[in-house]
C-alpha cells in the first residue's frame, strides 16, 4: 500500500495483507504518528521480528492504518539476494 513508512530499523512498508506471520501480544505504543494499539509480527519459519500490525489508531487521521501491517525492509531477507 505504501513505501513511505519508517520502522525501528529504517524504511518500512505498509501492507493490507501478509502471509506466513504470527502475531504477538497487543500493546499500546507511542509512535511518530501518535498512540496506537499494535502487536508485533514474526516469521512463522524462523520467528524473526518483522514489524507490527496496527490494531487501533487513536488519532482520527490514522484510522486508515487499522488492520494493516508494517514490514521493515531491514528485517526481511530473500534467498539469492535482492
């Protein structure tokens, strides 16, 4: 959906759907864009932290993120390089 996001480790991407991830525990987190309830997402194969899922956005302007996923570029590897 968007390439214009910032994660903990640099560039991040917003997705409406992801596959092969498991969800962590929901927690409130103060991010650059305000307070959100999020849960971390992990690779189902290696359990690496990949990003997070937005559960609730408390700012009206951020509601479009609810149910969407942030995947950090630095946390994703592809066999054979990019």
